[in-house]
């Protein structure tokens, strides 16, 4: 899992969701691909996807339920989950802030 990105264009303005409980920033890599990275405060939040995504957890723990799937899975630092395009997921954080990197997966 990459924890540092070199030679990027960073977006200074944050993406702020759920009254500031989820905050992310975007970067564009030298090859033109984009990623977002950020923090999720304790709570439960639902996100929709247009593109397929890979969410890499870099710190903390979360529970994830993909749309249309019964039950949830737990992910910790060093693990990831994939979300299909035109879908969604609910992510829940119980105690400590969870940090992540989101990559958009090309079909």
C-alpha cells in the first residue's frame, strides 16, 4: 500500500461530507490517474459510486456493507475493499478516526 505520492497535483479544497465527519482531498498523479485520501470520524455513512473504487485503509478500523450484500466485513490498516461502479456502500467507524486512500478502478 502506497503511503506517499510523488509528483502530484493536489486539490487544495477539501471534499467535506456529513457535516465534516468525512473529509477528503484529491490528487492527480503524473500518469493522469486520480486518488482521494482522507479521514472518517466515528459514525455510519453511505456513499454512492459512479466509477469502481478500491478503498485502502491506512489507519484505524471500519465495517463496510456493500449495497445489495447481506452482512458487513471489517477492515483494518493495510487492508482494502473494492466497490463496483454504479453501486454504493455503507462505512461505519466505531471508536477512532479511520484514514483511507481511494483509487478509481478503470474497467
